[in-house]
C-alpha cells in the first residue's frame, strides 16, 4: 500500500472485459487504515479511463 493507492490481485471483471490481474486502485487513507499487506478483501470500485477508484473495501 502506498499513500493514496492499494495494489490488489483480483479475478476477472467481465463487465469491463478485464482478465484476472494485479493492479493499483486509488483509495482514501480512511479506507485503508484497518488493512494490512496480505489481507484478503472484498471491494467495489468505479473505473473511468485509466483511473480505478475504490468505493468500498472490507477485509475478511
């Protein structure tokens, strides 16, 4: 996790025609404060162009 971003390995996203991959998502410090590297998470995001922004994230 870097300031303002989180890197997540996720499965395919058929709606966006994305294969499974590891990529960075923008996130607020508040969204990330209870997470640590290696946590498994469930998340929702929006994607516009090259920007993918976390809208909800929770660790299992």
